[in-house]
């Protein structure tokens, strides 16, 4: 879970442009941005991993949101609103039983009805597919329909965030029709949802552009703001900005790299704190790098880094320095910093650990994009000042992810989530993917169990304790929050809320 495409609800994710003939033919009315135009054109420079929500990641969100309504809608202000589900609740105490009531009269794009049995089949598909949502659905022990529209979940361990899991942010909220579940090969290339749009296969070229038209069976046609949505896969961010400037697209999902250019061209710029960037100190038992077994060494590395300087140099006004795996606005975020830049303290701790002469720390990073390499070099310069040499190996991203047990440290880039979700992806003993040496801390595990069973009033204080304990252990070396960004024309109402995840594509609307 180390990329924007994993563990990320804020930014799960990757010249001149001529729109393909099929895409251009999908335009309704006049040119982009004209008063009669009812097509929303989006540009993104990475294609979807899959159109199967159970196998997709954050990079696929713009391709899935038009066609799949979630059970619960996370609004731009962070509130939860009914969508395919009209009600939801925990039963009893301890967060081990949950009930979902579905909206009556909803049909999937193939005409089949949304029922408790259909929802059960969709959740079972997510659990079988072993995608990023599967781990968060693992505590479900049984699913029992309570009539046609109510599904009851019983859990074998507490799960406090099922309402959040069933929003659009975590993919599991997208309900797939039984026909889609029964045809997984087709599900990867077509849409089988109950959303406002359906993928138009005849006007889509996989990997290049995807065109969506209205689903005539959609239950809430008044909530559909465009006649068409097209998502164009662009080769890079410079091409994306050029397409925006020439009105070939209305909105571009990108990064800080083109933010100044977009702003200078007069486009609207929205950002959301999305990804914690830095290094992971994975070898906490010192198997490959004995110095990392000493908590004083891991803390020394954290004191050695000048987060403010690095963030300003690499991200400018768009970055936020952080020394914890959380972000402002999250329940677990601690307002007071843990590690100020203090090279003297860092050298003192290293000396106490018997490493006054320093040591060499190998680290693996993905070779693309450039930012992880730039960040690693900046961290290396600070560590060198306290006698620690960072030996950087760059590998193709997939190879870097599979090499985590061969290097004591690695690049860190996670989407910011609540502590419960991050624990299961990052720091609990059996965390999937990003705890390669299965490190464990009894205090951390105990706090997690308490928080998982706590109600919504007690959980925030426990989440803060969890984040504090992770930081005290020095298992990670976070440096900055890198933002997810949207650049768009003033003809589109995106309506972001500062500091919050972006609203769904289906909430964007024409302006003027």
C-alpha cells in the first residue's frame, strides 16, 4: 500500500493533443465550454488498472465514478449522505454487527434490481478479488439478507469504519450487478453499476479514451448534470496542461508540477492533502541493517531531516511538512510536531546507540516519477550531515515494491486515511504489503484493538494515541504531504472544500 493508488481516498495514484475521432464525435452542442455544451471532458495521465471496482485502485476512480453509485456518498464537506443505501447502523456495541437498508426501486444498468442478495454477491466478489478493499472487508464473517432490501453483516472482529468503507472513497461502496459479478472478464472492460452513466463501448478505446452516456434506468436522473462524460488518457502532465489550454479538456487531474503553469494560464487550481511522502524504515529488528534495531537510531534519522526546507524546495506552497502518518483534519492527527529539525539531537542519539561514526543505510525507491528520487536525495543530504549515508537504489516501480525484504528502507508514499485503515495496510503485524518484516509492537496492537471496538466519541482520542505511538517507534520517516490536484476551466463547478477530498465527478456541474 505504498502508492497513490493504494490506501488513498484523496488521491489514489500516475505533446500536443488531438482528440480521437470517436471522442470528438461524442461531444454534444458547441465547443468545450460553450453554453450549449453538455459534455464534461476530463484528462488524466494514467489509465485505469481495471474497470472492475474490486480490482481497481485510486487511479481508476475517474473512470468508475460516472458508472457506479456508492452505497453511501461522502460529500465534499466530509458528511455521509444516502445514495444506494438509505440507512445504515451498527447493532449493539463493539462494532461487530452492521445493517444496511437499500433504496427501493433501483435497477442496475442491465435492468436487474438492487437487492440485499445482489449487494451480498457484490461484496463477496470484492472479498474474492483480493484488491485493496479486500483486507478491509476481511472481518465480515456472515452476510444475511433481512428481507429484500436489508443486509446484515456480522463480523469476527470489530470494524468501526464500515460507513466510510462503503462510500465512493474505498471502491467497496460501488455495487456491481449480479451479471457483472458472473462475468469477470467483461467486468474488467465494461460497467455494470447503478450509476448515472454507462460506458459506451463503441465510443471508447481502452487505454486512450473512455466515453460515458446516460443510463436511462438511473434512479435519480435529476442528479445527472451532463449528457456525456469523456475521460482522456494523456501521455504526461505537460500534454494535459496543453489540452486544457486548447479547450480539448475541461478538467485535468495532475500534480504540483503543472500547478504554476495552470494558475498562470488563468485556470482554477484545487488541491487536497493526499499522500504522505518520505522513507519507510522497514527493518525494525535490524535483520539487514543492525542499527535500525535501536529505536534511538530511527528517532535520530527523524530529527536529522529538515522537513520545512525540503517541502518548500520540492513542493512550494502546495506541500505541508509532516512528521507523522496523518494529515490535518484526520481524527488521529496531532497538532504539535514530534520531531523538530535538530541535528545536534540526532548526533547525540546516534552516539548513545554506539554509532557516533555513523553508518550506511541502503534504500530502494521507484525510478519513476521523479519526485521520490528528488525527495530521497534531499533526505540523503540532511542525513549526511549527521554521519548517515543513504545508499539509494532506484528500481522500476513494480520491482521496487517486490524488493522490500531485500532493503532495510524504502520509499514511502501513502494516501492519508483514518488510523484504522492505515494500521491494516502499514503497521500492524499482518498489515498487507507495507510491513514486509512483520514488525509488531504490543502497545500499538492493544491501542488498535481498543479503537476498533470504540464508539465514535471515544475513537478520536485513541486514534491520536495510535499515531503518536507509531511516531515514537520511528518506524517511518515522513517528510511532507504531497497534494492531489485538479486544474479546471471556469465553466465547470467542481466545488472543492479546502483540506477535504475532492467531490465525486458525478457532483461536478456546468457553470454559466
